[in-house]
C-alpha cells in the first residue's frame, strides 16, 4: 500500500482533510503550487483539481518514462 506524508505535500489548510477532499481540492492545495500556477494549469490543460492533475496524460507519460529509465 502506498503512503505519503500529507504535511510535506499539502498546504497547511489542507493537511487535515480526508483524501476525497484533497483530490477534489484546487491544485493550489499542493505545497509549492500557487493560485496563479493553478490558473495556468487550467488554461493550458483544463486541470482544476488535484485529481485532474493526477489523471493528466502528460503527467502519466512523464512518470512512465521516468520508471522506464529507472528500470534500465
């Protein structure tokens, strides 16, 4: 099972939320992602939520490429 330290990846306002709430949150809920970054992601890719970002095909492609490189 995967685990993650939510305090390290979420802004403080979101760290005590449940996973369903976090996935429905705007991408600015992620530590280091500004409201402006969120606006730009929405304009460029239609990404509004953390879940949208996780499902973005370009993110998945990049993860797959990194995994392939790590397996070499």
